C-alpha cells in the first residue's frame, strides 16, 4: 500500500473513532445514569435524601416524603405496610436507635412513567444499634428503588424510603 493510501486510511479510521466518541453517552459522575438536566435534578434530590439519612434529619426526611407515602414492604403481607404516619412513627422511634450511619448510593437507572419517576440504586448502609452486649455494627448492601412525584420545583418520595 502506498504512503498516500495509508495516510488516507489512517485519517478515515481516526475520523470514524472521533464520530463514535461524539455519539457516546455521557453519565453523571459516579453513576450509571445518563447525564442530562432532568437526571441531575433527580440525583440531586436523592442526594438530599441520602444526606438526611446519614444525619438522622427526621424533619428533612419527612419533608421529602409525600403525604401520600405508602410502602407495601415488597410482599403481600399487609402487616409490614407503612404509610406517612407509620413512616413518621418509625423515624421518631426505632430509627433514632441507630448511630454512626453511613449510607452510600450508587445510582443505576432513572425511569419515568407519566408523573412517576423511578430511581433505582444499590446502597451500602453501615450503622450501630444497641444490642445485648452493647452497640453492634450492622452493614447491609442491597438494591432499592425510590418512587418520586413532582412537587413544586422538586420532588416528593411516595415509596422506597
């Protein structure tokens, strides 16, 4: 192959790579969520929730929850269902036993169905709770989904706390 043909071939290959790179999806840093204005707003709201959990800020957690909050516990057993009043009772009693809370969230996916937003994430929670021999450290890693509805200029959580 002659030198001009190799140069033309190299240029065409580089142009093809540049075109592909220009079409690549960009993600919000440290997430698997496409970077756009709407998704940044959702992740920012969820970060307020995460910080409120770590700080045990019950007032903020209740403010972030919609009055229509309802969680079915992911099963058919109605005894573990919780509404806004139940959430408030939990946050002001049993949640207060936890100390040293560290709550990390890795955002995996954002979806929308009409006026309902779903934010799927993997969390890692570490905390201390009183036990029979003193404080005990607990750690849990699991997947979860917050369900949000628009409210004024932000959102409210209707399930998933």
